[in-house]
């Protein structure tokens, strides 16, 4: 079984050992060492990267016998001396996220009785799933703030973090947050005098090194609450990104950052009001064109076909215009009004015209990737371009 140096020396970044076994792999090999500082993927914490004898270590895993396997790009021989070096920024980031997770899980347990099961330490943020005692699947903004305040207060007090292997007698007397999932070689991590739980991961020696903990999301997930969080430099980067975005948005709105929600809300109201007024103006303009549109109608076998492209009329304005035009019992109105990414279509006919508008619109729209349908005398839909109008005229010419 590989001796794991990181248990007692989480700050060890370089070590010397001996290769004990080699397994060939495509493009390299996997090796075990007598002792190793490399953390293998386990307990939600990803593996360390680094080098062995200068060869890149690109994966580290542990087998059922407790052997740590290092996947390297290159080859080593059993019995060879091995010099390992850990990528420290990646490892220290994992230590910060991992210890922050303990503190969040501990606070959620103490404050609300929530039981945390499982950590996923991701490349950008980490998550835990919490089972709440009352079956709740969310935490309020106030509850989340209370967790953050409690955790960050202990970080600022720089409470010590201690890891050790207690004997059975000591273990049975420890006030653990939850029972250990392993029976032998139980390793305990204690953070200050509040959080104590079994864990095989790597942690900094005091909470101050976590620097900052921020919960960035809380949402229901399969009957639990899923909390997403960032610690250390990730929290600093998250603050920087949000600060930059808020500052730029606030400058655009000539507001202070704290006024952004109110300013954006006002802006949305103003846009909605303008859109309403514009739509009314378009409608008045369109209705004022009824006579002109009639004069430009195309006569097809006694039926007056009026095809028109219009600005962004609201759907009820478009329907009203169609209804005005087909007050003439021998008229067909084929109307298209601009909308985002295409056109709204309304096809309508006067009472004496023998054509099915629902079928006509469905066919004409489908040929250019649009859709729609309706009754025999009135139909509506949408299309990505105006070719639907020409298609419709072609079909009418064939049918009349
Ligand atoms: Zn841990």
C-alpha cells in the first residue's frame, strides 16, 4: 500500500521515492511508488498533477488495495528512484475549496440541521447536496447569508485545522458531524472547535488560508438543496468578474452599482411603454393604407389578392387590418409583419372566395421553414423570410 505523504505533510511539493510497479498504457504507463505526495481522485477532490522524474503526471487514482497509481506520459522501470513534484497552485486551490466545503457543511448542520452528502469539486465552482430535516429543498437568502457570515468569521479568526488518525477509543468519543464511511484507518479533520468529521483529503493548516467563502447558488436537486460555492482565489476572481460587469453596466446607465436593479427595471418599463406606442402608431399607419393596398391588389380569376409586408405590427393590429381588407367579399389578404428573426403571417379571405386559408398558410410557410395554420377563412403563423407570400400567390394561381 502506497504511503501517502500528504496525510501528514499537505505542504510537501517535492519528494523522493522508488517505483514499485509499472503497468503499460497507450502513450505512457501507470506506476506505483513506495510513498507519494500525489493526491488521487477521491472524496470529491480531484487528483494532483505534476511530474515524476520530469515526466508529466496526467492522472492519479487509487485502487481497492490502497495503491496510488500515477499515469505518466513516458516510461519508468520498477526499482527506479523517482522524484516527484506537485503542481502547487492546483493543489492549494483544491485544499482551499475542500476546507471551505467542510466549514459550509458544518455551519449548515449547526444552524439548520442540514446533512451534507457528497462534494463535487469542479473546475470553476464546487457543489454539495444537503438533506434538510424538514424535507425543504431550498434555503432563503437570509439563511445562506448566515452560513457565509459564520464561515467567514471563523476564517478571519484563522482557526486551526488539524488532521490525525485517532485510535478506536479516542474515535468513539469524538463529536463527529456524521459517522465515518470507513471502518479502519479513520482520519479526522477538525476545524476550530466547531467542525469535526472523517476525511482523507488535503486541507490547509488554518482557516485563514481559505481567505474567503462565497455561496454562489442554492437550488433544489432531487429532494435536496444543492449549494454551489467558491473559496480562496476563486472567490476573489468571482468578485472581480461581478465588480467589472456591474461597474460597466452602472456606467452605461449613469447609476451606482447598488441602483442597478432599480435602473434596469425602469429601463424595461420604458422600453415596454415605447414598444406599445410604436405598435399603436404602426397600426394606425397600416389601417390608413387600406385604400392604397386595395388599389394595388392583383386580380387572379376575379379574386383581388392583396399581398403586403408591414412593420412590426402587434398580432391584434395585423388581424384588424386583415379583417378590414377582407370586408370586400372577393378579396384575399396575405399579410406579413416584421418580428424578431422573421415575419408574422396572417392570411384571410372574403366570404365569396373559395380557398382554404389554413391549408394555404400551412403549405406556404412550411416551404420556407415556417409554420402555422388555421380556419378556412383565417389563418396565422410565422416564417423566417418573405418567400411565403410569393409561394402563397403561386398556389392561389394554381387553384383558381
Ligand atoms: Zn476534508
